């Protein structure tokens, strides 16, 4: 070759612009590619779930600030932000990424490496408590984690306890907003919803395996002795279960009874939404049974007093407007409002005085948030109403509802309708 | 010897900074690597993984590789054109602006000023320094070449011209347009292009210009085939600009642009194999040099690594292999095999040659040079093998549905091995710098 210009213009500038044009610009000139909508799951005024196309959530206020901190700290070098069309990723992290979800992402945060898990849909996967303890020291909750500690997200409050500072609050808000453009997708995510498990044999081997699982996944919060006093529990507003007490909230058995193995399996698999208890459905079934068998060994009476017969949960009917209205009446008659408030915001007159069996203050659920600890399907609410939550002020209403000859499903759908999305 | 053409103080000025980065940037790599097994090691607000990683990547590409390459550039261009560099007196500015920008940029990353785009992280106005410095160099080089005494332009100069033009465009594009262009998905697509232009349109052509010059020079043999080098150059120039989207495959980026990126990634086998054929052909009947001469040894070893790493990179773009390997250390293996094992090894090998030419005999310790060469070669080979295996292992584990933390636990022993291989090769690089600086002074 004899000419500098040929090389500089054709090879240098020519091919460069050709490629940028074809690969970077042309595709996004088509309207059908530039989708601005996201498939969103919403709750209807009848309490059911519905999918529709909606605008993605913009970044503003504290979430926007959190995004800047996410960039500043280089979180995106280890956490990717798109889910590929692979079954394993969808099960582990949630539904496939959509084009429209990224409408306001500048700069984009796709990421190229997963030293940590993908964060596209992390919002709501763990409660705030979990993240707070995890930012302070990831290895407190996840002993095998290699994430750095982010102690500069904390300050000391007047009692000398570590609480999030403004940066910490912002990054938490950003993390918890990830995936929320898709609304209540988690409520219909098949891998995180369980009706009932079967049961397993509590063999010596299973308990031994369970202990290994327990020490790696559970001990940070529930404590090595199973007393709910793990190191991380100091950061929690809602304290972890004390397995030595034999008191379990989420059961299909009558009030006061021990839970079925299947109840524990459901809680371990689906997690407890809004709290630090994650969903463990990604673990193999055997690991989950093993850890349940180990957890049961903290309370010897599991062997001597079998749980009572579970209640029967029928197939839920389709809701109607009349049913939801009737539910409102049942809500008033059963005095649900004393604790949960007349609009279901968890602000009833007794709300601030409630204590659990361990004398910890406990807040009634705010139904308008649509986060239900034991699951958000109608059957889950039915179960909680009929069996109550042991160890808390929430009693079983099975007798009163039967005495009044009311339809429990009416109450269930009324409660669900309280978290209806605005049209 | 017409050493009179080369202004050695420019070459040495770049080399000194290059040696500085040769010690600093890999050391940061070791610290990062240790954090995988000891996450609390040296971890605080300014030195935790997220802040330190870009300092390593930018330090290696813009510091270690680029400074040494620029030093070599100011040796090659006068030699190939037969005239002195145009406006030599400007070079001092280029050296200091470039390297001080990198120092300032690295410090601002540690302080948290990060633009959020991989390899384009430096906050404004730091990138302006790189662009300005590059403009000076490009101007000097293009004018010098146009004043050349030889009518034909040697292949090294094609690569140099293209690399300078591409990178001038790319730095401008990456810093003036990319942070503000498009939204979400289209921003990612543009960024994918940018990332690959840094390695494909800067490190690759710059590195190839070095081996095209120094392999025939150090082996004292003519280039095997000028026709093959034409094929290598034009296929690289045409295919490379299209491949960038392969950084974000199986994402919401439209499938057909992903497919173009995959096809062109595979087509890159043509320039890679053509170039490597040329190097091995050049050494035909001359292999004794490989045993005795550190420059030839490093250049040929680098060519093998370049061949392995680039071929791996092409196949990695195929969707089938992409599914398990993307997001894992398999990609990191590819990055280290090519950028370090290939291009940085090329420039290190060439440094030995140039240092001896400009400082005379005894400008480095032969025994130490052999040691450093073996440490570099064994270190990077071990690292590429370990990282490739662990990438496949973790990728397969995750694709078959493992819980994420379980896959991390599997990785931990591999990470420890990776650190050991990294330390080995880093000592090797540091030995190059120490050897040349120490003995060069005496000579």
C-alpha cells in the first residue's frame, strides 16, 4: 500500500462509521423495536391478578440518588442487570428482561460479569432488614459471600446502634425498586408459590445433612442454637423464628398446634415476604427437607406431640363485586379494623400496643402494600384467617366465621382488593 | 545503525512511565484477585473491589500497554520512514498529558467519580487529556509518514495509522457521545461497540504493529508473506468494528444485530490465523533464535497466546458456548490471554530489543531477563488454563440450576490458584521493568 489516506480514510474512519451506523444506530430507528411498555402484573379491585402493558417506572428522588451510588461504588462490575432467555436464570432471578424496562437507563447498567447474582429483579426478593444486615457485613448472613462490607452506608443512632445513613437509604431504595416496573410479578411467579409440600422421614442422615445446610444458610439469623439470636438478628425489626420454642406462625393446622412438615416446607421454599427470610426454592428439594428435619430437632416435642389435623382449604371461587362488598362487612363484624385499621393500613387503635409472645413489639400487616408474609394467593390468606398466627396477637377466626355462617372467601378477596393498583 | 533517526529521550520518557504502570497496574490485579478469597483484605471505602477494578483495567490498557507501545512507536516510525519524527519537541507534552491524565483518572475512580460505563469510567475532563495527547501523536506520526523516504508503507505502519485514527474516533465517541446517547438498550449496544473498539481497534492493531516490526528485526529474517499481511489487515479492519455487541448477547438488544456480531466474531478467525501464519512462517528455519533471544521468545509465545485467546474469543461469541460461559471467568481468561498473554507480552519483548539498541550492550541482565520471561510465560499460561476451566465449571453449574452461592463455593479453590499464577506473572513483569531501569542506567 502506498497511501496514508487510503488506510486512514477507508480502514480507519470508513469501517468505523459503517459499523457504528449498522450496529449501534439503525436498529433503534425502528419504532417497533423502540418499545416503551413493560408487561406489568397488577391487582384488580376484585383482588385478582391481571397482566397489562404499562409504562416503566422512572428514576426520581431517592431512587435516582441510589442509582448514582450504585454506579459510584462500582456495584455493576459484579452484578449484571439483565436476565437471559435461559430456564435456569428465569427460575433463579425472575422473568426475562424486556426492552421497555430499560427506557430510562442512562448509562445502562447491563454489566459483563456475575461475581455476584443478577439484580434485575432483586426488588422485594429480600426484606429491607436483610439488605441492611447484608450491607453491614455480608458474611454475617451469607458466610460464603465475597461481597465487600459497606460500612460507610451506616451511622450510629442515639442508642449506639448502626442504622443506614442517607446514602445507605438511597441505595436500599434503588435495590428494592429493581424489577418493580413489572409490578406484582412475584405474586404469580410459579417457582415461589407453594400450596403444600409432602413430608419426609427424619432420619439421622437427613438431620446431619440438614445441619450443614443450616449452618451455611440459616445460622446467621436464626443462630447456631436455633434460638433466633443469630448475629444478623440485631439489625432486624422482625425477629427471626426461635426454633426452640416450637411456636410457628404459618400453619395449616389449628391454632396452638405444631405445623405440618409441609407447612415448614412451604415457608422455607417461598420465604416470608417483607421480612429478612428469603425464598429457598432454588435449593434442591432434598436439601430443603434435610434442613427442615434439622430445624425440627431443636424442639424435641415434635417427636412426641404430632401436629393436629390440618384445616381443609377448598378451591377458591371467582370473586364478584358483591363478594368484595360482603367481605368489607365481615371485616367490620370480626373487628379486623381494631388492629389493621378501618382502611386496612395496619394503623388500628390497638396497632401500637401489640406484642408477640417474646414481648417484642409487633405491627399488624398493612394490607394496602400488598405484601403478604405467608403468600398472596387467596388460599394463603384463607389459611391465615382460619388458623391464626401462633405466637402473635392474630387469632384464628375459624370458629367466629363458622358461627356467623359467613363466607371466608369474601373476607379474603376484600383484603386482597385493598392493595388494588390504581387504574 | 542509523540510530540518529530515533530521538531516544522520547522513547525513554514513554518507557519510564510504562515501567511505572508495569509495576502498579498488575499489583492492583493481585490485590483484586486476593479479594475473591479474602473479601475483607484491604477493603475500605476507597479500595474495595468496585472502586479498584477499573483502576486495574484502565491502568493495564492505557498505562502499561499504551505507554510502552508509544515508546516503541517513536522507535518504529523513524526507522520505517527514514525521517525523524515531525515536531519532536511536542512529544514531552504528549507523554506527560497522557500519563498524568491516567494518574488523575485513577485517583478520581478511587474517590468514587465513575461514569458507570466500563472502560469509559473516567470523569470529565480526564478523557480530554487522552484525546489531546493522542491528537499530538497522531499528527506527528501522520506527517512523518507522509514525509517518508521509502515509497511503500510497511505493514506495521498500516496498523499504526489505523490504530491512531480508530482510537481518536473511539475516545471521542466514548466520552462525548456514549454517556449521553440513547437510552437503556441502545446505550448498551453503543457501549458494547465502544468496549470492543478499545481492545479491537487499539490494543490489537497497536500490538500487531509491534510484532510485525520486531519479529523480523530480532529474528533477522524477512517477513514471510506481504500478501498474507494484506489479508490480515483488511479482514481485521472490516470485521472488527462490527463485533462489539457480543458483550451483551441474549439481552434485549435486537437478535439480528446480535447475529451480525456473532458472525463477524467468527470471521475474525481469518485475520488471527493469517497474522499468526505470517509470524510462524517468518521464523521458519530460524527457530534457534527462539531459544536464545528473549525478544523472539516473548514475541512467539505472545503469538501463540494471541492465537489461543482470539480463537477462544471467536467461539465464545457463539450462542451455544455463550450461554454457560458469559458472565463467568471464562471471559476473564480470554481477556488475559489476549491483552496480557498476547499484546503486552509483544511490547515487553520489543522493549528488551529497543532498550539494547538505544543503550548498547549490557543494558539489561540476560539471566534476569530469562527468569522474567519464564515467569511471565508460566504465569499467564497457568492463569488462562485455570480461568477457562473455572468459567466452564461455574457456567455449567449455574445453567443446570445451582443456587448462586453454591457456585461461588466451587470457585474458591480456583481463585486461589488464579492468584498464585497472577503473582508469578506479575513478578515477571516487574522484573522486566526493574531489570531495564537498573542496568540501563549503568550501560
